[in-house]
C-alpha cells in the first residue's frame, strides 16, 4: 500500500454549533491553503476523500449535507472546498474519521498507505484521526497551515503530539509530498 490520499475533515459545515464563533476565524485563515492543497492533490491524481460529520442527519447523504452547508450562513466557507465529481465522501458521527466508518476499508481498497490530513478541528477530529491512522499503520502527514482550530494553544499541543507520539510529518501544505 503505497498510494496517498488527501483526507479533508469536516470542512462541509453549517457552523451551527457552540464553538463556531471560536472556530470561524481560524477556518477563514486556513481556507485558501486547504483549497490549494485540494487542487494540488487533484492535479496529481491523488484521491481526495471528504470525511464529514453527518450533524445528526441520519437520513441524509453527502449531497444533502453539502447543500445544507452551502445554503447556511457560512456557505462562503464551504464553496471553495466543495467536493467535485471525482471526490470520495464518507460520513462520520464521532471525532475520528475511522470510528465506525467504512474509511479503513476504502483506504485498503484504494491501496492507500499514506494519509494527508487537513480540515478541522486540529485539537479534536484531526488529532483523534491522526492517532487512529497511526494505529492502523498508515503514514500520516498533517498540513499544519491547512487545519483550523478552536483553541490555538491546544492546537499547537495537538500538532506536537501528532509529530512526537504518532510520528506524523507535520509541515506546511506547500511542503506536503503528494
């Protein structure tokens, strides 16, 4: 398994949750970098996999969640990173992209051994996903300027933990090896 996949975490978002006001400035800051990384991955023929919370919409599929986010108050944060026709999409209900999702199976089917993580929230979903990727023996890269946070100090600690404890490569998005 030597293929690489870019995993975009929770960027299809309505921002109707209690920490949204703290998260939004960071999302606005990293959005252009996330967009650029997605473009680079698509240009390189790397799978772009969106793993996104279902927001408790148990009867929804990815198109409904995308439309709700695009039509929400912060659709301007979703439009630049919307999935295209080649994107893969996995719904999740908890913090980790792996917890009770088909992502592990999908990555194996695609021959992916290297997961590049971007999206939100650094100190929550990105951290837990990096740990779960690590214990599945995937090589992990985190684009530190393409992950949004709620609390900067916790995000810094989370990035350090990913680097030290999970042997993740933490680097700028432009340095990510696709």
